[in-house]
C-alpha cells in the first residue's frame, strides 16, 4: 500500500470511479491510501455521469447481492423525496423524518445505526435536534460575511460511534464542508474508510446530489466536489472475479481516448 496521495480529477462521477478502479487493478494490492477524488462538470447544478456506465456498475452490484448506486446515494441525499417535495426543502425535511423509520427498516443491518442525511438534518446532542444543512443555508443568507469554518456539518459522533466493534459499516463519512467562491460552491467531504466496489460510486453520486441541492438553496452554482478518503479498499472481491473483469472492461472503454473525444 502506497502512502503517497492519489488524486483522481475528472469531469464526471463515472470517469472518477472508473479511473479509481483501474488504478487499483493495475497496481499491487487492493488499497489506496490516501485517495482524493475531485469531480467537476456540473452544468446548472446537474450531476455529471454516464448513465450507461452506471447501469453496468449496478448490474455488477446486483450480481454480488449489493445495494444499487442509487440506494447508497439516497443515504446521503434522498433524491426521490426531493422530487416528491417539489424542490421545497422544508417539505423535504418533513418527508424524510416521517419516512425515516421505514427507510431504516428497508435495510435493517446496514441502517440500524442511522443514515447520513438523517444525521445531517437531525443531529441531536444533549437532547436537541439540529438541522445542520438548514443552519448552514441560513448563515450564508443571513450574514453579510460568514466565517468559512462555520459552513460545515458533522456525521461522526464520538458518543455514539466510538465503540469497540470489530466491523462498523456506519458512519464512514465523517464530515462535510461548503466553500462559497463568488457565485460558485465547492464541497469537501472526508471518509475515514471507503469500500470501492460496494459503496464508492453511490457515495460519489449522493455527495454530488447533496452538493447540487446545497448550491441551489444557497443561490450558487456547484463547481467542484472534493472527496478525501483515508483508506479506499476493493473489499470482498478478488481481482480475478468475473464481476471485476467486466467492470474493468467497461471502465477501460469509458476512459479510452475514443470515449473522451
């Protein structure tokens, strides 16, 4: 495992994930530490991706009996509820809190300790519920010059998450910050650990959707999403697995000079 940072800088989620997978498959081991993924290409706050390539990823995930990229993304930002709320964020919060018990029940093992969006809008230290996203939006709109360190939201909670379990699937996403630059917004996210096959594409998708939501509600244009991962690992699957071979072929096609032309 190299200790030199790997930077993947791409104009779409699909190419960023594909380049990351190709790097792992072309180097010894199954781990990248640390990994920095930087995604651009947001046109009018639309999330850039190749839908055909995502379908290939989803087919591989289904073969391995894993959650789809969209399902993973919804844990970070519930796109379906946002559409149902007709882009009214207060209604989105209401719908999400109402739906939370059902969302947990859909995947009891994965969601038993919570979901990312729930912690972002219902952080509850000392018995108080705090909507961190709403606070950030309000601070940006209501103060002429808000300090940049104020525009951040936590997911990891030492009181709940410092436990001695051998494996802990949640929360891997630790913190998010938002950096307004003129009329643009840059979002930064940090993961202690990330599963490259099971979760990474969905994580990228969810974070970019969250960034687009925040940019829109702040009256800004999303320019870039930076994701720093302490340890990114191709878990569970061997490099010789047919699922991995199929993904490698699709990734090579997506990243080929002909595809970029």
